DNA sequence: GTCCTGAAGG
DNA sequence: CCTTCAGGAC
C-alpha cells in the first residue's frame, strides 16, 4: 500500500520549489540562528546537542547543560576518557540517563570522530533514526530528511496525512528536502514546527507554507493526541545519617543504572521524616523518607554540599531538598 | 511499552 | 494544588 504511494510519488514528483524557497526566506528572518549548537558544525557539538535535545526542551539544555557539558568534555576524545560516573554527574537532573550512558559508550567506540553515513551512525548505541539523520544533515549537510516531532507535525499537516505510517512521513519529509541547502531546510522546518506550526492553535497566518498547505483548514485533525493513563505508586527510602553525611547506594532500578540513590526501606510510621511527589512516564509517585540506622551493601557517604556534583536523579535531589527542609 | 523532568495550565 | 505537555531510543 505504501510502496504504491511511494511509487506514485516517484512517477509524479510534486513541485516543491516555491515552498522550499519561501521556507528558507522565512528561516533567514525568523529562525533561531543563535542556538549555541547551531553556531558550530563540529560533529561532536551537533551530536551532544542532539542527544541532550532528545525528549528534552531547548531552554533547559541551552541554559543548564550544554555549555557546562562541553566545558567539562570538550571533545569526543575527552568524553571517551572520562569515567561513566562523571558523565552521569554532568547529566544529573536531565533525565533519561541511558542517553548519557550511550553517549559515553559511543565516544569509547569512536574517540576520534563519528562516521559519516546514516547506516554507520545507526549502529552506534543511543543513535536512532532521528539522531543519525540530524547528524548527517546538521554536521555534514547531507541531503537527508530529518523527522523530529516538530517536523513530523509540519509534514502531517502540509501533506494532510491522517494517521500515516512512520515510513510515509519519512518518505514525504525526504522528498521535500532542498537539494541545495539540506541543513538550512531541515533547521527551518524544525523552527517552523516549534514557533509557528504549533500543536494547538497554529499560527497559519504567519506560515510561509500556508499557500500550499493541504491541511491548513483543519490543522489539529492531522495531529490528534491520545490521552494517557496514569498509575499511582508509593516509594519508601531510608535516611541513614552519620557525621553529617548520608548513606547512598548504587541504584537497583534499570533506568537509574550507574547512579546513586537512597536505600529502600520498609516504612515504619514512627521513623517518618518527609514526603514529596515525583513522576515519570505513566507513574505518579509519592515518595516517603524514613530514618534508618543500617544500610546493607556498598555505601557512598555524601553531605548536602557534596551531593551537588554526584550522579543522582532529580528524585534523589528532591529527597535531599525535602530532608533539609524537614531538618530546619 | 519502557524510560525522565520542569514548565505551563487549570 | 493536581494535571498536562514537550521531547526519540530501544
């Protein structure tokens, strides 16, 4: 079915030249040219930024993580020579820690530079279809389609695709790429999705592609979201304090592999200290802290000062905050 | 279907 | 306060 559509696409190529031209003119004026990772075409800079930007918003990456990370690990080589714990500490609070572990693993596999083809990039840990194409487009200026969620939304609306397959969206995005300026084309589409072709109430009156957008009369029809189901959970952590230092252990949770956290305990009401909320994916957590005396296994001692640079999640960071507040 | 978080919204 | 949103790899 899709093969047939793609065949038709090849037999009767659409004329995109005007749309491509208007898109680049808009980008010239309205694009986010000052984003730090766009000021460089160094493949390492592009790579680090794309991994950080996976599932994470531009402002946090730009202000709290990207510059600090490059300061600490200025090159792929430097990153490859670092300890995983250092890399996780630089990632602390950003979430999706497998990104940091995979980034480090890829640096060890390619300490000099990254490969220059989609196929080779896709073999590396943590690099999927989006990131491979982003590197090829933004670092190497290759003529490849790049489809992140912003561009996906633009493509679905522009071509009026209702619930298309991933392949269909990729094929349309790929066919639309400007052969002369693939990098600028993809960055422009990304900014258009982020600034104009918004999920709700898109600003079609400002859009350079509105003149030939097939979906502009009902833009939200093509990008409906499904509603989510949540699950509530309670977690219990122990606070073992000696000489102003608090005991941490290596996390047994897969998602926090390699990171430190408070030890789990059985709740005893008389030892209750504090509680706070946290959430991830579909889970809504109520986290409760209890005083405890002994901790099994390998223990790492941290005071409130030292914890700032430790490989811990936001959940653990919140626990230290709740603890300090309860002790005042 | 799993992995994370802070900002924005009601 | 609680809920929703934004953002790709495996």
